[in-house]
């Protein structure tokens, strides 16, 4: 009977070892899959961040270009207005000088 008990204990020990080894293998497999999934998620997040960063940078560049175009248009308008004002002032000054010349001549001949 004692031999049967020892044999049974040895069987139970062997079975416990098999179960423990199986569990260790399962845990190692789960850990490996977890790490693979973690790496996959990291790569996916990194790709998303890069894509979003690229989109945001492109949007900023487009908005900047639009602002530059607006400023160029506004600058062109300002220059045109300045040229018109300059021409008007030049004409007014020329007219005033001519008027004074004619007024002086009239006074001298008059």
C-alpha cells in the first residue's frame, strides 16, 4: 500500500510538473503575443502621429501661403493707392506752381 501511495504521489508530482510546465509555456506564449501586440500598437500609433503631424504641417503651410498671398494682394493695393496719391499730389503741386507762375505773369503784365 505504501508503494502504491508513493507511486500515486510520484504520478501526481509528474502531473503537477506537466501542468506547471504547460502553464509556463502558456504564460510565455501569452507574454510573447502581448509584446507583439504592444509593438504593433506602438508602430500603429507612431504611424498615426507621423500622418497627423504631416497633415497638420501641410495645413499650416497652406494657411501660411494663403496669408502670404493675402499680404501680397494687400501690399499691391497699398502700392497702387500710394502711386495714385503721389500722382494726384504731383498734379496738384504742378497745377499750383503753374497757377502761381501765371498769377505772377499777370501781375507783371497786367
